[in-house]
C-alpha cells in the first residue's frame, strides 16, 4: 500500500524533506508507527512529535485499513 507521509516543522527540517510516499506491506497487520519511523530515521528519537493517520492522532497502524495520509507533527501551542 503506497501512503503519502507529510513532515512538518522541526521534523521536516531534521529530515530535509516535507513529504514522501512509503509503501507498507499490507499483510504485516498492526504496525507501531513511532518505532517504524524511528527505525527508518534514527534522528527522530531525539525529537518530540505526534503521529496522525487520516487526520487523527494514533500510535499504531492497521496496514489492512484504508489510509489516505500519515503526518508527523512537532509540538505546537495555541493562543
């Protein structure tokens, strides 16, 4: 399954990109997203961030479900 991934703020700066397309194996079942991205990009381990799938915060991904996008978001403040 090809999934667009968007990176924002300090995460985009750290990785040197704002987006990419990742292919997940649809037979792998549940996937720990934080572990997946930190294995892929070890520099993320030093950052604080949230992960959203289809605009909802989550930590795990069912690779068999319909996914329109994944976003990695740095901390933000309202005002």
